[in-house]
C-alpha cells in the first residue's frame, strides 16, 4: 500500500476530507486548506450552504471561511477524491448519560461507502479506548468491502482546541497522533505537521490516544469538582474562595483550577465516556464519579444561593426581576450545548421566578428550540433586583461597577441590589466598596 499520501496532498494529486464541520472540523479544514486541497463535508445542508455563503455558524471567523479554498459539500460521493479523511462528528451522551455513538456510526458508514483505495481515515471525535477499532473499523469495512490494514489504514488523533480562545487553536496546540502501525502513525504525523505548527506527539496505539483525550478532560472535571467543594466550604466559613486560590497559586505546584459550572460538549460529557469505559472493564472510578455529580449539582446550588440572597433581602420572589447573563457553555463562544445556565434557570423556575436571559453570543432560535428560552438583547433588559452573571463574556467583564449598578431598579437601596458573580469577573475590593449585596463562588 502506498504510504506517501503527504506527497500526493502537497502535489495536489489527492485531497484531504473533513467529515463534520462544527467547532472542531471547521477550524481543522480551514487550517489544512492553507496548504492543500480540502473537501469539507457535512450532512447538514443548511450548514454547508451557510459556509458556501461565507457565514460562520461555528465561530471560526467569517473572513477565514470566505478566504478559504475549502470545497464545501454535502455530497458524500465527493469523499472518493480524498485519500486522507478526518472524522470530527459529535459524540454526545444520551438522556441516561451513556455514550451516543449514532453520529459516529453514521459517519463511519458514509466514509466506508465512499472510501478511496489506500486511504488513511483518522477519527478526531472524543471516544473511550477501543471505540475507533472495535466500532468504527467494522462499519467502514462492511460499507466499503475493503479490509483495514490491507486496502486502507486507520488512525486516531484527538482534538484539543478550545473554541472561543484565540491562543489555543488547531495550529498552536500539539496534536496527539496514532495509527494502526508505525508506518501509518508516521504518515499521519507528516500530514498533521503540514498545518499544526505546534507539532505532533505520537503515541504507540490508537487506544492510548483515545485514553489521552478522555482522561485529560476527566482530570479537569475532577479538579474543578474539588474547587467547587472547596468553594462551598469557604462559603460556610466566611472566607473568600478566590483569595484562598490566588494565595495557593503562589506555591510551585499549585494548580490554577477555578470553581464553576461545567457544561458544554467536552469536559461535561467526556467523563461519562470514561465512566462507561471503566464500567465495561470492571474498574471503579469513584473519584471521577463523585466529581461529576458534584459538578452536575452546581447549577442547583447557585440557583438556591440566589433564592437565599433574595429572601435574605426580604424580597417577594414572584415580584423579583432576575437577570441571567450568559447561556453559552463558556465565554466568547456561541455553543449552547449542555448549558448549565439553562439548568440554573430551570431550578429558579421551581421557585416561581421567571428569569430574563440575555446572551449576544448565542443564536436566538437555537436557544428557543433547545431550551424554550426567549433571549432578550442586553440593551433591552429591564431594571433588576438580582443579576446572575453566569458566563464571562467580554461584554460583562468590561462593565465597571458604576455601570453594573445602573442595571438595577432605581428605587432599591444598594444592599438590596443582588449580584451573583459566578465567574468572579469583578474586583472584590470594588464590590465591597459598592454596597451591593454580592455573592461569588
Ligand atoms: N467543541 C469542542 O470544544 C471540542 C473540543 C475537542 C474535541 N471535541 C470533540 O470533537 C467532536 C466534534 O465536536 P464538535 O464540537 O465539533 O461538534 P459540532 O456539533 O460542533 O459539529 C459536528 C458536525 O458534524 C456534523 N455531522 C453529524 N453527523 C454527521 C455525519 N454522519 N456525517 C457528516 N457530518 C455529520 C454536524 O452536522 C455538525 O456540523 C466531538 O467528539 C467532540 O467531543 C470537541
């Protein structure tokens, strides 16, 4: 089998295809398209049309899309033109929090039905060890009638980008790569090194590469869970959590984790994949399991804190105007999947509070469809009794305390203006001086 795909890509004799053009697939396609021919395939025709028209549903930058040479398509037959195929489709969890492999299986079938001879297929979707070789390969083999290792090769390279973060991008984060054998790993390395300036880090097996991704995200989940527990403890002890954490960081081995809501498509989901794998192999991961539960419970905890503060200020809950700032799963990003702000809002509603939600990053229609919430533009927010700043979008962060105070009902004394600053965006000193009734994790 020819293993010189990188040369064929450089000379334009073959193409690279990316399957699934979301937060992960699109930036990869854009970066590769600066050096080689790229086909960008997605089953979502609306999304393909948007990209063809230079629009940006996945936060990769309108200019980047408009200037790229990617051939966007939803015609699977075009995949036959590509000898290097990258798969970046979603791997969410189902209602019961078990892995949902349906998109992965569907993408594998599409790849199989349109597989070029001698191709290398690299999965980037987050999975637990064994999924690529045990679930995806058989589907591709069946759909193509071609044997893996003989007619085509398989690899896995987890994606580690941080959408919304201009520093940690496809090109600047070192890429873990793995192939079914040494030769394939080397070829995959060479292809990624065309576009990933930070270079690659090969590991010995596909299972190892799969483990890297779920474990690094689960490690983060557990560390945040511990900070959340510490934060609750500090709250009961009248100690400012962040003052403790800042001081802890001065030790050479202090870890810079913060308490908070863990939502989104990665950290909040990937631990469930690792827990499922642990169950499969009969291994207990009680630290991870408890940590996950701690993080899942944080939205309710914060909602209850808001209620406690409003009751403490002798407010009638049903007359309170509560504003929730931010619904995306994190700052400066449009992704609303697994939004913990939505959980927080649902909990507030159980107290007859009907929060008014704003978020200029989120798509109005998607929020309505996914959560039944009507977003209100920031400029149209009514004066508040209580503001819960959930997401650290730049806009909220850049407000001065004076501007913040103007967001409240004018007839309220400052100590009845309630602020929950979940991301600790504002200076503690200024908050203390403001007279606001504030609380932070
Ligand atoms: N978003 C992140 O921050 C991030 C970071 C690292 C890794 N990951 C992992 O990368 C993978 C992709 O995540 P994402 O955030 O880009 O998802 P996404 O939902 O933003 O994008 C996935 C795209 O795949 C398309 N798709 C679904 N099924 C398809 C199919 N059968 N064929 C072709 N296209 C299909 C969807 O239409 C969508 O456009 C997941 O496994 C995720 O866990 C995500």
